[in-house]
C-alpha cells in the first residue's frame, strides 16, 4: 500500500499538510468540502505538493518534520518540485 504526504493551498496561500493512503480520494474531499475542518474553513483546494512512500512510519515522520518547518522552508520545498505552485491534482486521475 502507498501512503502520501501532501500539501494543500488556498488562493491566499494558506497551507495544510496531511497524510493519506488514497491521494485522489482525499484531494476530492478537500475540493468538494466534504469534511469539516481546517481545509474547509480556509478553502485549501489546490494540491501543490506530495510525496509517496510504502512505509507509513516514514510518511508520518516526514509530516511531523514538515509541520515544524518555517513557512519559508515549506515554500522552498514546494517550489523545488512545483515552481509555479500549480494545482497538481489536474495531473491525477480524479475518478
């Protein structure tokens, strides 16, 4: 099974870091506001970064690590893979 660390962003660039075992489903939930919470409140609907691993512990540790980082460092990481901060969900098969 694959696990994903992902970062969602709002139009005003509020960032949300999460972990899931089904990235397509989870992004769909964020985009459609089907779960109450932070991402619904702050309209975090753009997938701007993700990492994949088959080791849940490494993904959970990575999530903890990134959540401790400064905003500047998070933006640096995101821009290494996604320099234009585009919504990467358009490249996922959203079924």
